[in-house]
C-alpha cells in the first residue's frame, strides 16, 4: 500500500502568491507590460490543477519558485546573470518537470529602462538635415 500526502490549501495559495509576486514585482523590471501580458496569455508560470500536486511536488515547486524569485531580486539589484546561471537552470528544470512553463534562461533578464521617450517624425526643412 502506498500513501500519498496531498498538498494543503495554504501551500497552494503560497505558490499562487509567489507567482503573482514574480509577475507584478519582478518581471516589470526586465520586460515591458505588453510582453508580460503576452507571457500570461501564453501560460508562462501558470499552474493548472494545483490541487492535484502531492506534498512532495508542491514543496519542490515552492523551493524552485523561491530560488528563482531570489535570483531575480538579485538581478534587479545589479547582480550579474553569470553568477546565478547554474542555480537558475536547475530550478527552471524543476518547474518544467512539473509542467510549469518557464522558458527563460538567466541571461534573458536584463534591467529595462522604464523611461519612455516620445518619438515623432517630421519633415526636415531641407535635404541637409537628413
């Protein structure tokens, strides 16, 4: 006889809260809001049927998300992606093992300058200004 322990609702809520934190607080430091919206529509970091994960599985997912969250927070504070490459890849594999799509490499995370510059095109006064 095999006994499987199910994850608790509190653990499931914690995983969902961590995913929301990554989407709302960390990803905007690296990607534009339209790209983040596209990621959400493509089910990146979306956990389906979370109530079906066992206790062991939800703990692996939680640890992987926490590690990726910590790495991203270090990168936001001017960390260098090379320093975290191996740990990032290991935890990304753990998420993929549990069918949680996270198709990034550590090198994909570069801080984005949130300053928007107005762009306009006008006709030059003469051909020498082109």
